[in-house]
C-alpha cells in the first residue's frame, strides 16, 4: 500500500461559536497531488493552518510519515518537512529574493555564509524545478507569478517534502497558472507531496490525483480525480446542483451612461499604461475587458473611478463631464452614481482591521441613513449590515466580526454588497470572482446580470476568459494599453487569445 505522508484524525477547531473544523479525517498519500476543495469558509485553510502550526486543534491527532506529530508552531512543521505557500504572500516587499529566502533560516550573524549557501542552493532548485527568478531582484518589483515562485523556493530551501499551497492561482494569469502546474508536476516527479487548496474545479481536474471536499467544516467526500466530474464536485461543495454557466437573456441596451474618449494614463514611473483609449457603455449592458494582467486594465479602472489621475482625455457620466485630469475624486463620482469594486479588495476595497459593519458603509458613511445628527448611527449601520449579510449570504453572519477574519470570497461579497446596494447607475468591477468559490461565483454572476437587467451600465475587467465570455454583451480586448479589438460573447477563446497576444484586428479575424 502507498504510504501516507499526512494523516489527520478527528480534528476539531472552533473560533468562539464558529466551528471551523468538525471531526475531520484525512489521509494524503506520499508523492501525490491532493486537492482540497470547498466553499469559502468551509474550513480548508483552517485545517491546513493546523497542519502548519498556525493554529492548534481543539482535539484530534496529526501524523506525519506514520508517526504522531506535535505541531505547535510553523517551525515545528518546517522541522517535519512541511512547507506552506499562503494565498497572500508572506514576503518582505523591500527585501531581495535572496534575503527573503534566508529570512528566519540564517546560519551566521553576519549573513555572509548564509547568502553564499542560499545562492548556491537557489541555483540548484531553479535547475531542478524550473523556478527561475533573479536572486537579487526586489520583491515589490516582481510580478505576482514570480513572487509565488519565491514562496515555493523558500519552502524548498527549508527542506519541505510536503508542500501546501492555499489558493495558489487566485492572483495568477492563465499562463502563470499553467507554469505553476508544470512546477507542481515536477515536484511530484521528484517525490514531493503537494496539497492544493482551491475552489477552481477545472484546475483540480487538471492537476490532482485525489480530491477531498469540505462543506461547512466537515469532510464530505474523497474521490480519485479521474473517477469524478466537475459537476459532482460542485454539488458536493455546495450541497445542491450548481449552474456552471451564466444564464442570461438578450441585453436591452439603452442610452450611453459612460463615455470614454482618448483617455491616456501613466503609472507612478511615468510609463504610459492606458494609451488613447475610447469606448462607451450603455444602460442595460455589460461590457467586459479581456487581457493579460499588466496591459493597462488596472490603471484604466483606477482612472475612471477617480483613484488615479489621467494625463489626457475626457470621460462623460450621464452626459456630464468628469475632470479625471484634475479635481475629480472617488467621493464625487460615488455621489454621481458611479460605484467601483476594486481589483485589490485588501488594499483598496476594505480596511481589514475594521468590523464588517464598518466596512459595509466605507465611502458612504456621510449618507443620512447612517447618521444621527453629526454622529454615526451605529444601530442603523449594524442593521443595514445585517440586511446585506442576509441578502448576499455572507458567512459567518456576524456584522461585528473583524473583516480580516472572513474568507476571501466573503470579503469580496462585503465589497460587492456595499457598492451594489447603493443602486448606482454605473458599476465598474475589477476581477469580480478572484479567490471566490463556485457557489459564490454563481451568486455574483446572477447579481451582475440582475443589475444589467435593471438598466444599469456594468464594466467588468477579468483575467478569466470564461467569465468575460459568459457575462459580457460586448468584449473589448486590451493589449499594451490599447483596445485592439471588440468582439461579441460568441467569440472563441482562441480568437480572444490572439488579440490578447497583440495580434491586430485584421489578422485575428482571418
């Protein structure tokens, strides 16, 4: 019989009244890629955090290599050959790759020997696993795909034989995700054991040998991947049948709500990221923007929402101009009926140290509904938050919980609920389902379609081509800061892929 790398027996973990893990039993076979799927808040990350020593189980037993293991800290886990790559990277942004690799694993006070040893070991790991990265590069200057490689290298440098990856593709482009999977297959071929926590079922089907499904803190099933289907896994995750496609009727588009003309935007380095772009969005339609991350989509959304100043161009909202090159600010645009769900919910959309009810009114805190004279009406704010929690199925249903303690998908729902419930005329959304599970994706897509059908103008930016094709009534493709083509939702992935790669309109149409 195949030897178990990890055994979890009768694991229980509660946070106050919330039972995150209930009598969990799980066996992970050595030298395999084992997927763990479940809705946001199902307890997946909590379970792996117990294995890695961030949390201690209230009861139960952990075995590593068949032997009982006491894992009270991450250092205990590392000593047992367990490494973890977190959904939100644990890197020091202004340190180099090499400095991050040796951080916490230094072998001498002056670091000279540590750096020499790490540089040599990095070269070996890069050759063996295809994890090429410049050891002297500064972390904050690297794209997220390379930052993730640094996290994997950190774990391997510390001798990891078991590697846990928590939602590893949530911040990656499709090409970066494909490269990650090649790395994981190489790790498996070298005898490593990989545990993949994700909500993306197609990725589970593509990369894993075995998949376990969690729902509401319990382990409900384990399947050989080749003997299951996306549909079965989705139903096991959610407890009901899930639509894996967006159902919508024809758009009934009205007048132009948002018109962008000759917009040019530069980044903080002075590099032109949005280059003379023009388009419009009408009432009652969803316009999707497709493109590989880094081609100006983020800067475009930031400019339209008033976060980033434009260099030139004009924008009209309901026929009236917005001065994006000068005095416009997000508050003014919100007052005029433009709501924005940012791509980065952690740094732009939420204050993680605030309670859920506080985040549910951010940017709208001067609305008379939330005031009692010159002061905030705390009771009204909390009642409003409870209504949003119920309407958007935010879990756990606790408006007093710190927002940092919600899962990524539920944090996304908090932002969506805040912006959508203001009844905006124009909604712009960046990466609407990044880090969100299959049940919540279905919910979010239905809400966006409902807004369209209510006559709202919706702009969606996503790196997920399936999402863009399913949601959009018109698709614009961005490459190198310019719109290089417009297509309908019937466009194939291949056709859109050519445009995303910079192929001109005429060539893509041939």
